[in-house]
C-alpha cells in the first residue's frame, strides 16, 4: 500500500468503546442496498446467514441508501424499497429489538467518517477496486464520483461502529481488505490505536445465486428482467411461472456434481434447491439424479414456495403498516447513533476537528 505511514505511538489514547457484551463473539455490521426487488439471492446468500449470526454477535443491520444512490434511484421508489428491505429482514427472522436495524442516511456519522476516509485512502487503492470497473462498465467517465469512493463509505460503515466482524460475499472481499488498510493507515498516520482490524465472517455455504435467465450472471435486484429473479414478494403462482420459464438445457439432471460442468443453469437450479432444502450440492444432485427438468422444476417450485411463503405473508403484513416500520427503523437509528457518535467524536479529536482535551 502506498502513502505515508508513520508508526503507531505506544499507548496512544483511545476511548474504549469497543464491543464486549457478555458471551458474544464481537460486533457485526451487515449492509444491504435498497436498490430494487429484494430476491432469493439476497435471502440465501446473506439474510438467512445474518439471522443465524444474531445469537453469537451483537449485530448492526444497515439498509445502505447512501450506497444505493451511487447509481440513479427514483426517490419515491427508494423510500418504498427501503421499507420493503426492512420488512423482508424482519420477516426472515432479524430481531430488531435485540439488534439495530436502521437506515444508513439516518445515522450521519457514516457520511462524516466517510469524508475523513476519503482523505486517508489513496487514489491508487481505489483504482484497483474491481467492482467499480464492473459497475461503471464502458461508460466510466459518466459514473458518479460516489460510485468511485463507495469503498471508503463502506469502510466508514464498518469502522464507525468499530465492528470486529463483517459477513462478506466473494464480491465484497476486496472492499473489506480496503477497510482494513484504511483502518491501519488512519491509526498509523495519527499514531493511535483507534480502529480495530475487522475480520470477514463466513457462515454456512458461500452461496451465489445466479440469474434464472442466464447462469453466468448473478441474480440481481437491478436486472431489468423480473424473470431473472425470484423476489421475496413473489406469490406462489409467480414463483411457479418464473421457475417454469427458467433457462435450462435438453438433458436430464446428472448423477454427479462433475456432470454439472458446462451446465451453468442446471447447476444454479440445483444449488438453489440444495440451499432451500439444507442439503449439500452432492446430496441434492444424488436426490434428483436422472430427473427431467419438468419434474425437478415442480419440486423446486414447491420447495421455494414452502420456504418463502411464510416470509412473504409476514412481509405483506408489515408493509401494510409503514408507520410501524418507520418506528422500528427510527429506534434502530437511535441505537446505532449511540454507538457511532462517540467513535466519530474520538476521530474528530484525533484529526483536530475538536480539541483533544
Ligand atoms: N445473487 C446473489 N447470490 C448470493 N448473494 C447475493 N447477494 C446479492 N446478490 C446475491 C448478497 O446480498 C447482500 C446484499 O447485497 P447488496 O444489496 O449490498 O448488493 P448487491 O450484492 O449488489 O446485490 P444485488 O441484488 O445484485 O443488487 P444490485 O442489483 O443493486 O447490485 C450481500 O451480502 C450480497 O453478497
């Protein structure tokens, strides 16, 4: 890493607001963007795991609307989607009373710390971020400046709570590395031991759900085709229609995982089925060996409806009372703010925005 890095001062001052609640392994920050229809990929790849982490960690669940607007979002739709993501998380088993479930822009310390980090991170570091290259595509000059500095904001999301652990998918590993580098450079530059080094936490199988239309693309909220994903709001009939129309190939299902080589769509559907039935891919392949897609798709639909149906019903109930969702989010923001504000104050004293004594 480039940039000046003076050594940390021994015994440098740090208000000790690191997490150590009795019996817990640390503090986790998880984020999800309110960028569209929350889908089965978000559920199997992230939310379901977060539900499991609640018993072992103090958890902060953040709906990252500041990240969302790095690409255009319709304002009314952003408000609706923010509530919908909150409803999906609660319906899936996130407990907002035991944890903090909140909206990123409602806790100003995220953006305030991000500015400081914009001045700590080096351009060379950001230039190496592959997600910017992927998301900006060929039209790089027209991408928002926010999209470029997105990883600095993500570092602030994590470090403003001195989170010790972050559940990350494959595509976010590079950003977590950057957050660690920013923490270290901040500590070194100012000669303090203010920020911890957050660790990745992986729980359950590292699941990547692919598009139902194209097995080489990940299932995504912002995919223009609604048939590419199963939304957490889809009813049984819609799920059945989407699974029926999912791209496949003409052959029956193989009897070994090796037989999925070169069959991305078959592999994706079997992966989804395995995750929904809590089986390994090997077990799911063995169970479905030799089946025609028509039979397998009927079984997959039945399973998806059984898992998503109750979540969907609870989401609908919550969405009928948006004021209640807003109350939950406001409580979450107050809780998050009570952790973030002292950390920000510590940062402000360290950089000289506030007198140190
Ligand atoms: N297809 C997926 N399979 C497994 N996990 C997934 N996640 C997203 N898509 C899949 C995980 O969901 C969490 C929240 O994701 P995010 O909202 O922060 O952003 P994303 O990864 O960019 O999600 P989308 O759905 O693809 O949104 P858009 O279209 O806006 O980019 C993360 O933990 C992510 O890994």
